[in-house]
């Protein structure tokens, strides 16, 4: 089968690989229909995760058809169309029992990282009963891909951890697919002001269409002066959805006393945490990897057409063109790219 393989810093290639096999009775083999590229994959490509083994098949988001199930899998059978969760969970360890699936002792974020991922024709999914979700017939295949990772990540690590409440003023720093998912799901909780901050004018324009009340281009404007004009004291919730020191710094400076700073971005280097200024502000600062515990709820909301998600999908490629797709997503601003769908079938 064909698969996109990580061969080291800035080196990826579509290669011929062996078909995955059932390894444990709880596994399923999925024939991938659609996958996508995540900002996290870009991070791996750029060398943010040196711990990753060379030769690893990348990708942790996608949908597919169940090809084969191990003998202990009871919830899925051959032919079922499924959303592959970016998080694998056994369902029975200490962390799974607390719904902290991201820290499952035999799972967590392993796909396309610790084990081979979904940017391939077939993928092995461990603990299939807990790590797959049936795609309702009411959800379009491309939209279903957004439920693997970005919608639960934005909702859980951005909005829920950030404790967004009715009437709040919130700022989302970085409106890539993840920040845009924060923007959409924050609207469940009716914040009064939603400020989207990015350097990409196209993404800011889309943010406005999807519900941002204000946008700030941090490449051309002074973020702090602009925030002051909108919210004199700062914001109730600052959500970091990029994963670099500069955007962390914006967040720690714009959050007001009693507020929340929710970090969503995956960081590769340390940041300057200004505890000498923050200790007095009665802040709640959260970090985390998505648990996907709200995926079933999000599937129901998406199914009821709560979001205008088609607008998030800007490009489509075949698996044979995935290397080109990486270049387009890497140059998102120039290519006017948001979420890219890779058709595998
Ligand atoms: N915590 C989790 O569970 C989790 C899950 C998925 C993804 N992530 C992380 O979320 C982050 C965002 O993912 P994505 O797919 O949306 O990535 P992306 O790279 O597509 O989006 C990042 C956005 O940040 C903007 N940006 C870059 N530098 C900026 C700056 N200095 N000021 C303002 N904006 C800036 C870019 O223009 C882009 O729109 C990544 O770090 C990714 O690894 C975390
Ligand atoms: Zn992802
Ligand atoms: Zn577990």
C-alpha cells in the first residue's frame, strides 16, 4: 500500500509499505477513505518532535471503512464507515476511567506518532471499540474528517478548559483549523466578544464569516493597542492555538485579572512565562492534549448542522499528491489554504 512516511527533519515521502495486520484482538484494520494534514503534522515535519521514529507513517485524522476486526471488537464490523479518533483509548485504565483518554496507558496520541498513522491506504487502530465512531448518514464524509481532531481539540482544550461563559470577551490567537474550531465551538457558550488574531488575512476574513466579532492582524497592527480599544482591561479568556513563544506571549499579556489562559498549541521550545507579573492576577492557566471525550456530543451537533464547516475546507488532493498537499498547507497564507482533504480511495 501507499503511505506518507516521515524520514527526518523536513523529509517526507510517499512510499510503498506493507499492509497493516491485526496484532491484538482489540485491533481493527481500516481502509482509509479520507484523511487530512494537521498543524501537528507540520510541527513534526519541521522537527518539533525529534522523538518520532524515522520511517513512521504520519497522520491522525481521517475516516474509513472497517476492513477487518480482531476477535474482541464488538461495536464494529466489516463495512462500517467510521471516524478515526486522533486519540486511542483502552477504556479501562486509570486515566480512561477519568475520561483523560489522552493519557491512556495503552493509547493517547499515538497514531502517526508512536505507531503508524492514517495518511495511508490502510491503518491499524488499537482498542477499536473505544477509538472509532460510526459516521452518521447525516454527516458528509469531508465534514466527518473534522471530527477526528480539530473540533474536539478546539472545544475541549480551548473552550471548555478556557471556561468560556455567556457574555465573556475571548481572544483566539491563531485561527488555523484548530483556532477556527475554537471559534465555532465557543459559540455554544455565547461569548459576547470574539477576537480572532492571526497574521493571515484570508483566515481572519473566514473567522469573521464564522462568528468573530473583531479581527486583528498581528503582522500589521499592534495587538496590545487593538485589544485595549476593544477590551480596556483585557480579555476574560485568551486561547493560544499556534504553539510558539510569540503567541504565548500575546496571551499572557492580554488576559485580565480572574481570567483564563488556555494553551492549545503544541510547543517545541520553552516560552517566557512571566510569573512575576502573573502571580497577582488570579488566573487559571490550562494546558492539555485533546481527550475526545466530547466527540459523541460534537457528532450530534454537527449532524444537526450547527456549524458552517464546509467553508473550512479549501483544498482537495489525492493520496498520490500528498507531498504537494503538505507544501500547500505549509504555505497556508500564500495558498489561501485552511483544511485540506486527501482522498485516499
Ligand atoms: N493540544 C492539542 O490536543 C492539539 C491538537 C491538535 C493540534 N494542536 C496544535 O494546535 C496548533 C494549531 O493547529 P492548526 O492545525 O490550526 O495549525 P496551523 O499551523 O494551520 O495554524 C496556526 C495559525 O497560527 C497563525 N500564526 C502563526 N504565527 C503567528 C503569530 N506570530 N501571531 C498570530 N498568528 C500566528 C498562522 O497564520 C495560522 O493561521 C498547532 O500547534 C497544533 O500542533 C494541539
Ligand atoms: Zn491533529
Ligand atoms: Zn486507557
